[in-house]
């Protein structure tokens, strides 16, 4: 099926994207430094309050006379676009990273008493799906004139770039959806038709995922529907392209044992026209499964179990015939080429093999559920999603959960695949 290859993206590594945000700052013994931070924080608080209140008059005095052209206009537009979003938190805060020197040419051109490019973060949470806020980097340049700080630019500076959210790409439609156990999911997008279609699926998608994975997850989601490739790249993480990907799930970097923050499902602009009712449902449930399982998933775990499990969840109870769910694999099997091994991570990464890799992984998980039960499939996922694992580790997981090694599993899987195709039974 076109445009149904989906992936999950884990934002890694830097304090800019980590779930806990910037590290706790040790108070400075430098009185000027403390005064500097306190003065700027006052301006940041006023900036956040004005944007959240959609108050253009309150924004105007915060900007420098030499502010970057368009900066104020963008903030006024962002404030207006945010007006309908059910925010639980919205603020700016200064991080603790070492300061980067200001370009002397920039400082000279501004002619201010002080010019600064502090490490700043946007801290925000959407009411319902976000139990804790996420933090995103802001590349801010500010200037001190007299006793106060003014906003100059959010263009790249000090080795930082500014993260853009859906509110930076036009007016938004926001729909809140009751999903499970009193929780609320939210869909944000730029067209009512797209937002309403996704919202209509969420109410049943969340309990469907819970019935497979279990209740041990937040039970709600924040879904973004991107309207352009630029927006999709910003929300999904450059250089991802939405031309051949229906949706991705993203999150902040995960610290095992800590709550997962920043989980979002991002639909590509192509998906609105190219997904059917059936494929939209399967893609949404696939990505919701990644959201549900994220806290139990360690980066580097075998892709076949991560993506095969999510695809199994996506197509579960769809009643689609094997050949419709896995058309490439079905053609190969019909020609006598039964699968001989589980797909490798490299198979998922290569465009020429990714489609078959997803289908093959789905079929392996569908066989597991059919012959051993869904509980065994979930248990195997938890065994194999603990991080990188070699062939011996996979074999050990099979033996622990299924009571058989890899060779016997592969043999049973091949027989099941052949019988399913011949019977034209649902996957």
C-alpha cells in the first residue's frame, strides 16, 4: 500500500532535545551575571505571556528598535495561531550551557550596552496528552538598552537554531478527543477536513492499542497534521521527507525509568490525499503503538520487532487479506520465494528494500500472534526492545518466550506464511 511505511524517530543526544530540558543551573557567584539572567527572564516571561494571550500590544515594547525584520510580525502571527490550542504550559527559560561569543559585527551594528546570545528554551505542554512539558531550543539574540533587555532576533546564533512548531506555519484547527480513562488526545492541523478525519479515528484507536499493549501507558496522544514539506521536516526532524512516509512518531530523548516527554505523531502533507480510511486507521494505530511502547523501548533494538509489532497493531482486526496487507511479500511467496530470515536494520534503511522489510516483519509478528497468542508477542517485544541484540540474543529471547529457537520459529513462520497466502485468509 502506497505511503504506509512509517517510522519512529527518537530525538537524541543534546540538552536541546532531552526530555528533561536544560540542566539545572548552579547559581552564579557573579552579581552581574545573576542580574543579567534575572533581567532577561523578566522579558522572557512577558514575551511568553503576550504570545499565550494573543496580545500584540504587549509584544510590541519587548522588541528592539533594530530587531530582525519580520521577527515581531512572526510572533504576532504565532500568538494568533496559538489562540485555539489547549495549552497547559507555555514559557521561555534560560539554559545552563556555556555562552557563545557574539559576532562582533552584530554587536557593533546594534550599538547596545550589551548584546547576548543566551541558551534559551521554549517550554510548552498541550493539555491532555502532555503530562509534563517538552523543551525546544530557541536561538535568541537580545540587546540591553538602559536597564532593560530587548528581543533582537531568533535567527541562528551561537551555534543554535530555533525550533518551529505547527503554530509557526499558519492558523491552526485544534480538536480535543476523549480517549480513555478520562484522558484527552489532541489533533492540531491547518485544515478542518484533515483534523476531523484523524480525530474521528483517535477515539477508537487508543483503546485498540491498549487492548494489545495493556494499560501501562498514558492512553492519549498529540497528533500534528503537517501542511507542507517544510513543516513536516521541522516537526518530524530534518531531513525527513513526507513524500514517501505517511507519518512518524517522535519523542524527546528517553532516560530509562523517567517519564517520556515530547511524544507526537506527525502526519505528512501527502497523507491527507493518499491515505484511505483503512490505511489512515492502520497508520494512526501503528504510530500510537510506538507511543504506547516508547517507555519500554531502548534505542538500537531490532527494527523487525519494533516495526513489525507496530504494523501488527495497525492492521489488527482489519480483516484485510494477506495479499493486501503485504503485497510485495505475497508476490514473492507466490513465486516460491519464502522468507528465509528476519529483515535486518539495513533492510529498513534502504529505499529499495524497506517496503518488503516492513511487510516481512509484520508477517513474522502476525504469525507469532496467531500461533502463540498476542500475550506472547507483547512479551517477545519487551524482551527484544531492550537495546541492540545479536543473533544469539534473539535466539535466547525466542526460547524464553516461545519455547523454541530461531530455526524452529523460522520454519513455522514459513509454513504459516504459505498457508495464509494460499487460503487468502486475513493477515
